């Protein structure tokens, strides 16, 4: 019997109070009681579907008549869950899959019915699928479980629903529901365990809308900043180069709405920012995103790059699939690790490494959202990538007048330089980057506070300046100030040691 036959002609009936008393609390813009009612209605629907399927397990499914059918929750329902169903236009198949995964975490006793076909209640039937957890005595649904509920064991319908789920299905593509293998060498996909991502489980209960990086297996992170576009200290030439990237982000939707654009102009836009470490490449990307109101997702290389053949591509595909069609920027920091030059093939390792590069070449071109790469040196990138990069933007080390601005604007307003023209000397004498200057100011303020002052002198800063210069392999000038001035002390005060 079709699922649509099972959901006709009768109501869900009594709603089980799965969570004890209903307490009225505010959940965002939604009422908690309405949301709980919506969830319990859907859970009641699932419970009846399970009962009907189990009743027909040892009989012909045609004997399960429509008189015993149930209907899913009303499409006019309110609450977070109901709004999610309506927003994404979920059909009965989607809803059954979603509420099955939700029930496994919220009300696992509903799924105990699957275990009662075994006399010891510890086994599962092949037709039903699922995994019995001896650790907590719970039934964990698999994709086979969902297929059983949908098809009633009819193999033709199993194949149809299996194809439906495999065809870039929304709940899997957005990683709202994930498939987890029972073991490392387990290849039977229908036997993979179903899991509702925790961020969505929490969303359906408390209303905190998940971020794109809210799922545990998504190897990218939202890049946030408290800086503003006005805080970017860059040469005019660099700002001019950034304009084409920013214009694309602003107008790409309008551009591709033009009827004659599709097929003539590729949807992607790839930019390379290159320059010395500490010159502000990451800050530039984060500030651009904030200024334009577009989220920036930075790839976590440690969670992407794998020593196992093919795993790197799989991890990257999770990112590309999740961000497809989204209004966001994909950012690869230290892009050399993925986009580096291909090597001469000497062994299998080289061959598969080159396959990763080939995969990226193809995938970047198909990516609909802007892609920004950052590298210390553009010559480190593979030549084939360079041909696909639309704009190369150099982020140079700051000049003296730019360093002056960094020293002046980087100091918190509750601190003062002593003398007031100290930033001019610092900018002239020390060729530091923005990151270096930020580190020195932070350590200098801590040093000054440890001495009970908010007057920042050269003595509070000079030792930390030399530390930063050593990190950059710069020639370090000997400190020529008196001991008192070096330690940031005033006459008659006790000096304190600082790192050298």
C-alpha cells in the first residue's frame, strides 16, 4: 500500500504527552505550546504508520485498508516545526523521514515497536532495518527503516523511494539528516544509520535557527569580525582591485537574471589575495563580507585534507553542496595546501594528489558563490588554477604612513601614548605588518596595566616590537633607551621584567 493511501480518511487521534507537562515559554517568534503540539501531532502520525506497517508485516499489505489510515499534521499548523515544513514545501515522504529521525532522539520509545517482533526484544528484522544499541537499549533507524515505512516491503516501491532519496535530496544535501556507516568497511547504503543533526534537533525544540556551519560534519566555519570596512588600511590600488570583487557580489543576482547571460557568462568568480603573512588578507575577506551583508565561510583545512584516498574530495564536496545557491563567500586561507602545483607522477600518492587538484579545478568553476583564495605567494599555486582566477589582488606590507594610522587607531581609547607623537617614531623605525602592530599593542597595554598606568611609552612596546621582528626574521636593532624608559617606568617606581 502506498504511503498516500495510509495517510487518508482518518485523523491522528489522541496526542501523546511525550514530554510531560506543557509549559508556556517564549521561543523566538513562535509559541512553545503551538510548536509542541505540532511536533506531537507529527509523532502521533509516525506512531500510527509504524503500527500499521508492523501489523501488515506478516500479512499481505493489501489487507491494511485505507480505513486504518492516518493523516499527517495539518499544513496550516504553527510553530517552528510547522513553519519549517511549509517553508521548504516538504511532502509526506520528506516529513516521514524527518519525524522518524526526530523521534529517535526525542521520543525513542515510539521505535520500540520495531523490536517487539523478536522474542527477546534485542534483535531487528532484515525487512525493517535499524540497529539495536545494547548500550542504551534503543532502536536506531537506518535508511532501510524509512524505506520499510514508506513501501511496506514492496521491492518496486523500495527502489523508487531509494532513488528519490539519492537524487540530491534536500534533507541530505543540506545535511539536516546525515547517514552514518555502522562500521568503517560497511558499504550497504540502505543500512546506514539516520541521524538528525543536533543543530536542527535544537532548532525544532527551542527555535535557534541553525547556521550553515552548525552541523558537526561540515568542514567550514563562519568567519566573523568586529571590524568595519573603514578599519581596512590598504593602498588605493588595492582598494581599486577589490572593487570588481565587491561589485560582483553586489550585482551577481541581477546579472544572472538577465535572459541572455546564462550560458554566456559562467556563474563563479574566483579571486586570489596574496601577500606576506600578517598583511590582513583574512581580515580583508571578513570585512568585505560584513560590509556587503554576506556570510563568509572559511574552509577548515585540518578537517578537509585527509591521508585516505578520495576523502579530501568527499570533504570538499560537503562544502560545495551545502553552499550551492546560498548568498555567501567561500574562503580558502593558506590555499597552497589544496591548490599547490601538481607534481610529476612517480607513485600512486602523486597520482591521487593530482586528482584532487583536477577535482578542485572542475568544482571551483561550477561553484555559484564567490570563491576567495589567500596565499603568501601566488607562484605557489598550480598554473591551471591561475588561469581560472579572475582577479589577483596583492596585499602589500604597509608603508610608513599606513603603519602610522595602524598605531594611532589600534590603541584602545582608554590608553594614551607618551609622548603623543610616539606613533610617528614607531611607524618610521619599525617596518611591521598590521598583525605585528596589533600584537605589540595588546602586549604593551597589558604591560602598562601591570605597572598601574595607561600611559604607553616606548619602554612598554620596544621589547615586544623586537619579538615580532625576530618572528619575521628582520634585523633587530639593540635597545638604546635607559633601563627605566625601556621598562616603561617612571622615576621612583619599581621596574618589572618583561620577555626579551
